[in-house]
């Protein structure tokens, strides 16, 4: 992977002025309401013109975020509060490559993917040029429809961000930009540093690791539905949120993505289920994995199937 290569990371065909900054708790700029009204009027004129000509209406572009390059293969958060106490996760992939995640303070909890989605989405204009962005915790909680005045929500946010800061990753999944070989082991973090405000309304600043951002930007051609991400985040469907990016990347342009079920469980950080005896494993898979995959039908996949040999097949959307 060429981590230094530049790439664009913007919202396709979505005017930046259309971002609802008031919803995030950010101050309105002078004249913003006038510009928004003018934009709405122009859109209405275009709709009427197309209608008079008998042309179909153009559907508005949906807000999107990029698939996170190689980063979407790494479970960066716990799928349940019970598993958040885990301090080390090692995954060996079918090609012999690996990733090791060390989290001395524990893994970030099921709310963390929501925090990360909001920060990366609303900070993408800053992160296009820089490695940091600023946002108030109040606005992050509001976007996730969490009570921003509840002290417990703020405490949980600080705890998960602190865990993410101390978390480190080691992997040889990245290929050398010249040779194409996995010849090096990369050591990096998600967060380089943070300035967390002591109050919810004050702005906090988040500095991301350079390699993490390069991997994130490398997936800009494949995009995730922002509204669907938020839908999963608000339900604390942490496993489904991880599988959304992971499976979409693995499918790519294929007509089908097949994988051995035990191998897939290890790929997504559920190796402790893969180590169970077949009867208990199948029961746990029905309780955890299948409900999460069912949430992805119509988004990342059309469906998934199991055969009698322990393989799982992912069928992409049409």
C-alpha cells in the first residue's frame, strides 16, 4: 500500500453548505440561512423544469463515508461490553499475514464506532489536508441521538477515546509500494494525540495517526452509506458496523465472496467462537454473527448462504 499517495476524500456531489451545522451544535455563519434558502429555491426550479420536460427526477446524493482501506479489516472496538476488558487480539489471515492489537486499557466499547464515524465524517474537510479535526463532544453525542447533558454519556466517551489512544497495532498486511510484497511489519495507532475539552460544549481536537489516515483515505473509491452507519451506531450494533465495511471491501467487484466460516470468524475478531466445539460454535454463531449479518441485507450484501461443508457465501447487491 502506498501510504504517501494523495487521494480525495469528499462527499460525492453534496454541496458543503448543505451540512446541518446547527444540528451539530456549531455556530451559524452570517448569511447561511439565506444561502440555504437560495439553494432550496434553485433545486425546486430544477425539479419543475425536469417535470415540465417529462424527465425523471434526479435523486439527491446520499451522504457517504469511505470504506477504510485495510483498516476496515482490523477490529478496532469491542462488540460487547463484556469483551471490552480484552487487552490483546491477534489475527492470522489465510495468506499468512497478521495483525496484533494491543489495548492495555481495554478495547473501546460498542459506542466507539459511532464516535469515530461522526468525527471522521464531519471532520473530513479538515482531514483532507491535515491529520486533525476539531468538534465538540456535545455535537458528537447529538449526532448519535445520545443525551448530551447526561454526565454518564460524556464519561463513557472519554473512557473509550482514552482506550483508543493507548491502543497500538502491529501488522504486515500493508504491501510495499514498489515491490508489492508484504516485506515490513508496520507499527501504528489510531490516535496520535487528543485535546479533550473538560466541558461538553467546548471544542475538542483529535489528531489521527498518519498511517491510519493513509489507510483510511486509500478506500475513497468504495463508500459506505452514512445514514446506515449512523443507524447501526445508534443501535450499538458494533459487530454489524464492523462487518459492513469489512464485508463490502472483501466483496469488491466479485460476483460472490466465499469464506470458510471458522476462518471468517477469526478474520473479524471472533476467534474465541472458532475455538469452541462445533455444536457450541454453531449455537453462538446463530446468536451473534447471523443477526449482525441480517442487518446488512440490502446494504453491503443481498444475502449470505451456508453450505454443508462449513463455508459461508456472501452475495453482493445487484
